[in-house]
C-alpha cells in the first residue's frame, strides 16, 4: 500500500520513465527482433518471378483457407474490449483472442509467402498484399505488447490507437488479396455512376462501334475470358470489358497505351508457346499473327475505346446490314418482363425506351444453369426478341429448333457452348439475322457451310473452332478478317 502511494506521488516525468522501463523488458526486445526478421523476409527471399520448389506451392495453396482466421479474430477483439467494460471476463477473453489472431497471422503470412515464392508470383498487387500481411502481423504483436504493459482499464490510450490502425491495415490487406482473386475492379465494377468519378480506377466503357469493340474484344472473348472473365479470374486480370482490361491485374497495368513493347499483355501473347507465362494458356491455340498485329497496332495508336479505325489496317468494305425492322408491341407483357428483370434467372432487357426496338435475352448471370429447356420457356416472347446471349450456357444443337421461331432475331451469341452446328441450317428462315458468334464451340466445317446460304448474315465468328478459316494472304497494309467475323 505504501509503495503504491509513493508511486502515485511521483512526478509525471518519473511515471513516464517507469512505463518506458517496462517497455524495455526482454519481451519488448524480442518483439523488436521478431519484427525486424519479418521485415527482412522479402530481402532474404526475394520475389524474383521465378518458380521454386513444388512443396512450397503445395503448402502455400492452403493460404486462402487460413487467411480467414485472423480476419475473424481481429474483428472480434474490439467487440470483446467494448463489452468487457461491463463484464471484465470478456476483456480477458479478448487477450486470448488477440493471441490467436497473432498466431493465425503468422501462419497466413508463412503460407502466403510460400505460395508467392514457390509459384514465382510477382507484381504490384502481390507485393502490396505481402507487405500488408507482414505489417499486419507486426501490428497485432504491438497490440499484444501495448495491452500487456498497460496497468489498468483507464491507462494510456496507446493500445486502442494501435488496435484501430491494425484494423484499418487489415481491411487494406484483405482488399489487396481480394484483388488478386477477383480482379482489381471487383468492388468498383458496379459502383453507381455518380460515385465512379471518385474512384482511382478506370470505369470507361468502349464505344460499340469502336475498333476495340468490333475487332479486339472478340479476340479476347474467344481466347482469353475463359481464364480471365467473370467466372474465373487468373492473376487478378479480367479481359471481358474495356475498363477491366485497362485496370490490369496483380502484375499491374497490362496495357501501356502508345507503348506496345511495355504492354505486359502483348509480351505474354508473343512468348514462345512452351514458356510458362505464354498466353493464351490451358490448351487454347495461340493467336494468329494477324490478331497479334491488330492488338499491337491498337496499343501503339493509343488503345482507344472510341477510335473506329486504325492507320495501316484496312478492311474490305462489307455489305451494309439490312435496315432494322420494328418488332411488335409487347406492352401487355411488361409486368412479366419487369418481374423477370428483378428475379435471379435469365432476363429480358429492352433495347431502348421504344418497345418497337425489341428485347435482349441475357443469361450471363445464370449461364451454368441455362440450357435448352430454359430457352424453350421464352417462346411466348419470341416475336419480340432481337438478340440472344447464350454464351457459355449449356445449350446444345437442339437450341436451333427454338431459335428458328424467334422471327425478328438479329444477333445470336453461342460462344463457349457445346454446339457442333448440327441443325444450324434451320436458322435460314430468320430473315433479319446478321450476326452469330460460334467462337470456342465444336462447330464443324461442313455445318458452317450452311451459313454461306444465309444472305443477310454479315458477321460470323468462328475463332477456336474446327471450322475456323485459315488466314488469307493479304496485300501489304490490308488486313483480312475472315476468321474474326467476316461474311463466309
């Protein structure tokens, strides 16, 4: 009691010295040494982009499983601390949970580093995520130390400050990890338009009539989006929209406008096919020399989302599409259409505010569960549908029977499906059909021959199919587009 009174009588400067003395204990020195070792880890084992041992990758792939543990523990700590003001036992629980958070952080950092080092991963986002994990682990350790040294509930506010900073660091680090898995624009892709101007990432959309939309995007759609699209995001990179392409992935920006030699994407598609970083990967055929030339020229001339032509690339003038014929009035079906738009299944979207412009059948959100039976359910809307987006759905050649009843159909997307073309001749009864995309299907060459008899058909895409035409020899400065989408 006497000692406590004497300590209370000491001047404030002496009390600070006593507290500092507590912070210089062997435990504190151990924290400093441990933190220094963590900070030296990227220097000792530098991420140089080269893969290492397979066992490192095997263990490292448990990182996504372990990473959720420190997130849960750290979110729980402030809740226990606040509740502990009325129930002291909960404050003691917070001490134990903080210890679990540190152990799980250490495990997550170890496995994450094994994954990055073993696989040869590198890039801006990988490095940010790595430093975030290391700093977060040190932050949790400092929280434990600050909490251990404070003598009571009313002591210095150092611990709450450190805990708050640590939680903010947790959110930032988790975002970097999410960007690696889902793409850098995962949180901002569907941000409301008024808020998009406050983001640092590109939200630009390509003009439908631009060179990118007409010629570059179809190449990515056929050869790249199966690995870099909505359902699968390798390397944090998505190529299914202009904004995603320009935002890049875990290696940073993949398109350097005006600088083709510095564009990572162009570097990858021109590597030797036996190189581990060659794109397209997973058995997809390499891009043709013509396709690579289009991409290179597009980047060299600014990677524009609006330019409709490029210097040095000229296409033979194709016949113009027939005039658009208005469809009937579907106003009586609007209640069903609105209900469908707010549901979770396939959707019917209006082309414009004028009902006579028709409807678009969109299945992108339910592609994995949409097949021939689901398509048949839209027969009552058939006279009003002008475009069907069936890419990567489960439809088969049986879909041609139903599609032949969509009398006003102008465009059909079947890319990435299992169709072989058997029965495709049934589409000849569609007088307004001008566009069909069969890229990445099993379209047979003999079946594709039926498309030549469809006089109004202007745009046919057969990338990565048995029916893909061989590139034709072109005069200097003239690009041929038969494989990309010219009339057969």
